[in-house]
C-alpha cells in the first residue's frame, strides 16, 4: 500500500507506473482483514500493579483501573464471593449512563473499603455541572441498584432502549470480574484462603504484590498506636526532625560511610532503581509483624532500597492520616523535614516494612537527587543473606508514659522504648 504523497516522479514511464500504482494508494485506514498485534498482557498488568509510583494503569472498555488495594488475612472470610475478590482499597472508574439525563454519560468512581470488619462498597458520581454524589452499600449489587434505578427511569422518559437492572451484576460493573482485574486479585498474598471463590487463572509470580499491611510492626511507618479515647495527634511523634534524616551532602563529621555515599550517590542510585528487587524480600519478622530481609550478601556503604510514596505537605499528610484512621487503615508515612512527608499507604515500596532496632544494620538518609528529595536506606555494615534489615527510628522523646512505644528489637543495647 502506497501513500499518495510518495508517488513516482519522472517521465512517461513513471506516468504509466503511476497509473498502475494509483489503484494501490492508501486513501483510508479501513482494515478489511484480521490484524494480530503481539503483546504481553501479563507484563503490562505487572507494570501497573508493581510500580504504582510510575502512574501506570490500564483501561478495559469503559472501565479504568486505579488501584487493587490490599487484603489482610483477618478480612479474607468476608471480602470475597464465589465470583469475585474485593480487597479494601480497590478503586476503578466506569463511564456509564447518567442518573440525571437519559442521553448523557458520566463517570462513576467505584471503591471498596472496610467498615467494622465488613466490606463497604461506594460509588462517587462525577458529572459536570453537579456536585459529587456518594452512594454506599454493603454489597456491590446494592450500591449499583441505586444508580441503575435512576438510569432506567431517565431512559424510559427519553424513549431510549429499556434497561433491566435486575440482570446487571454489581461485581461486573465494579470491574471485579474483568479478566485483567481477576488475574491481579488471584495473585494477592494469602488469597488462596478464600474458600468460596472459584479461581479462574491462579497465582502468577509476575503479578505478585507485597505482603499486606504490617499491623503495629513498624512505628516509623505506622506512626504509633493511640488510645481510642484520646484525640489523635497527627505526626506529633516527630516533633523535631529526626537526627538520621540529614542530607548526606551536609553531614557533620558523620560515620565513614557518609563520604562514600556522597561521592557515589548518583551511580549507586541509578543502579538501585533497577536492582533493588534482588536486594530484599518480605517475610515474618522476629521483632514484630512483617519485616524486610536481605536476599543476598550486602556490603557496607551500599544503597539497599528507596522509601517511595507520595510527597505531601505536612498539613495534607495530617488530613490524609485522619482519613485513613476513619477507614480503619494503617498509615505508612515518613517525614522528610518539617514541611514534607512521604505517604506510602497507597503507593510505595517494601521499605515501609523495615522494623526498628537499637543496634541497626542500616541507616536512612534524605538526599537531594534529580530535582527532588529521595529517602535512601543504605547499609552501615556488611549484611549477610537472610538477615533482617532494620534502622534506628530515633523518634522524638515523649514524657507521658502512656504515649511511649515499647521496643521489641531484642538487641543487647536495647533502650526498651522507641520514643
């Protein structure tokens, strides 16, 4: 097929050739034969779920996938059915007929949250010219019936094709039964314990996600446990910048690894971004909950992993932490300085699972690199394969004994308290 802008030029011979080729000129993009495009669907899905910090996502028809969420072991019995798994934190949006106008479409943001140990399905209706409308129910079918009833009435008023809500399934409209979403859900950690669910694809190592939330296992990530009758003090654990969070370029006579860190941080960081998965793995910790372990021997002064997440202002982080607490979700946050905080609750790296120790083998430092702040976890001594990674949180001291967080590191020089 030839483009009309590249016809042969020249004399009579070219003119004759041009008449012959004129019948083969591509004048439209219609395809009258089946075209196969080779693509690796699993790799595309893996890029969307394993590297959320890159903003990758995917679209299936009118459904746009945002986040898969996490499924803690305690919630497994109630957060699945025979045809779908609905982990807390799941979010997707769907373009569907409007509840207010029979011939318009609008956006419905579907999400799943946990409420008193049970799933809560919510839909946020986004339509231009109207305020956002939030609908909730204990089932996907129940919350979508609130939408479909109004949609059916508007379509009947305008004489459009009749809609039968009774035959539409809420789990389908949420996108939970879409093959791409089901593949990811069936690769969640511990999902094999879902007794009622009928697996279609099975576990796939390319779609494997980090282990679910580490309850009270990491005080740096989860802030601290607050009494129920006490008002939450947002981010008050770090009432002063932690001593370990100093820019390595401004280190004041620090340990010997600081100079090495400054001179080679650019090359080490570029290597870290591609090799960090081979450095660590998640497993149950002897300290508490889950922990991060060395997958190979790590030499001294080596960048191990980067603490990833959304960089927020302290005021925004405070509001988000309140939102997480209202949804009964643990907050994974790391303060950069007095103004900014990294929120790794919804998108982050396994670095949030690193536990505290009074005798640490790693150090956390905030460095300025590529026009932004980076929190790098690096080794301060040689670490053997299988050894748990930990660093000293160095939380701000509190005087009230009821607000202190006990230390469970078990080191010889353990201070018994983390703050």
